[in-house]
C-alpha cells in the first residue's frame, strides 16, 4: 500500500520462518511451533516493550 519493498526476503521456500529486510527494520514471521523453539522474546526480555504503531505511514514520515 505504501510502496515500500524489502531489500531481501529469506525463508519463503519452507515458510516456517520468513525474514524480511527493510534496512531499518528486520521483520521475522514465524510458524507458531517454530516461534516457540527460538523464543526470540527471551533474548531481549530485559528491554521494555514498545507500543505498536497504529499508523505506519505517520510513523515512517516522522523519521
């Protein structure tokens, strides 16, 4: 919708863990059983959670 395309995408062939590189943001999409195995949230558990952006376009235009 915004016309933003990733620099790279990995994992589409298998579809259990897809990584999308947007340069300033790396997006991980997991199949639920695989997500539990890697438990990435535990790696950064000491960081406070960030609020979700309701309006992605407004957020991107502020950068």
